[in-house]
């Protein structure tokens, strides 16, 4: 079973390009200062299967800095769950959009395939190269649903036995 956790340090190396991001990288420090974490990791049995790293933008949104899934774990939904976990965490911090630069040639950890981005809900942003995921329209928090249901049920009164059997 794969576990998804918020990461406070991006000191992981991409298995494809070997790029390692130091924990004191400026954009990672900005993310930790703003949100308390700079990414999400997927792991099973202590082995990291994938990672998603992001940073805040000047407009208050989030920008995907790296996303990778180990080759042995692709096609199992790990990338999708990394995006979903990050989106849920960002939504709790009032971030409206998660932006990403899609690959125009060979995909890399910095530029995921555009087909993947579309499948997980990203849409092109006008004429520019970025795609964005509208977090307000794509993430539903179970706690909000539960609270709404509890308010609805609190307003219902049980029928008395007399009212339930009356034949008016």
C-alpha cells in the first residue's frame, strides 16, 4: 500500500535526470515558510515511489517545480494521487490554482506530459505555456461534506408514531 505524505525537504533525486534539489533551495524555503511543506512523497515499505514539489507564486498560487514517479510504479495512479494530495493540502491554505509547465518535447520531472496534466484536471491558461488546476472546482473535502450532512440531518425531526400511522 502506498502512503502519501507532505514533505518538508525536497532532498530527493529524480530517477530520470538525477537532479537533486537541496533543502535550502530558495523556492523550497518559500514553500515551507508559506505552507509548512514543499511537496508530497509517495512511498511504500520505506521506498520512495514518487514525489511532487511545488513553490508559491507571487500571485498566491502554487507552481509545480518537479513531479516524478519511479518507472516501476508508473501506470498505478501514483502521479494522480500525488497531485490530489498536494491539491487538498493547498486548498486548506487558501490556494486557488496549481500551475504547471507541460512538456513540449520530451517530458521531464520539471515538465510533465501534457496528456497526464489534462487527465488529472489541468487546463491550458490562455495563450501562455502554463496549465492550471482550479483547486476550488476539483477538490472536495470530506469534512465539508460531513458538516453539511450533519446540518441537514439536525434540521429533520423524527415523526411521532401517531403521525406515521395517521391516514388523513
